[in-house]
C-alpha cells in the first residue's frame, strides 16, 4: 500500500514538472528560513550564558530623548552612575563596573595597529569569570599601567612568545602612554 503511494507521487512529480519544481523549491526555502530563524533565536537566548554568575549580573540601559526624533536607546550609563548605584543601593548591589569602548592606536615592535579595546574597572575581574591563561587579571585591572589582553590579541601581536611583561604603546587622541601586559585571558564567545 505504501509503495503504491510512493509510485503515484513520483508519477505526479514527473507529469507536472514545473508545478512540482515550484512546490519543492518553496518547501526547501521555507525549511531553510525556519532553520535560520531557529538558529538566530537560539543564539540570542544564549546571550551571556557562559558567565558563572550570570543570574546576578545586570546591565543598565539609558534612553535619550531628542525633540523631533525617535528615542535613542543605548546599553550604557554615564561615569557617575557607578558611584551613584554604589552609594544609593549599598544593600542591594554588591559590585558595579563600567566598560568603555575605545579605539587606540597600538604600537609594538615597530608595528602600528588600530585596535578596539575596552577600558574597565577592577571589579570586572570579580564579577565575570574570565578563564585566565597567563598572568594575574586582578593585578592587571588594579594597575593603571597594565593591560589584560585576549588570547587572539596576544597571538596577533606577540605570536608564540609569552606576552607577560612586554610593553605596548597606546595612543588615544593626544595621550601617548606605555602599558605592560599583565594577563592573558581566553577569547570570549561572540555572545
């Protein structure tokens, strides 16, 4: 009986080639779109799941309202927000940290690169569970003249050499300063 259904289906496919091709292509595109949407949703729902203290981490957002325009919503707060949160909610908030993305010019060993870096507070090492490969991330973040770098950054600039203790020059706007590499952490996932 089942074999009969299959032979009838193949006969109809061969008899109506254009109609069959349109239906098969439509089904394939629909299934592919469904899978892509499913993968996108799964990736979005896995955001920040790799942190061990994920349930106790929260992020501030700010809404900027400019007359005559749509509101500009951003996931950042101004510098004084850290002290305000720590002072006004000391019993509710254990730690507060800030991230500030910048793009300094990095020079090392005669090579110059424009890199994307995050400046952050020392509390970051306690709040997030970085997998440190070399050095001490707490010491790096507590010292204003040290850097904690990712594994891919280290391999890009230092190759197979140990970057701990090496000095890099960073230039941001008019500030030109040397920093010592004090820690290397494992690359973070994209989400």
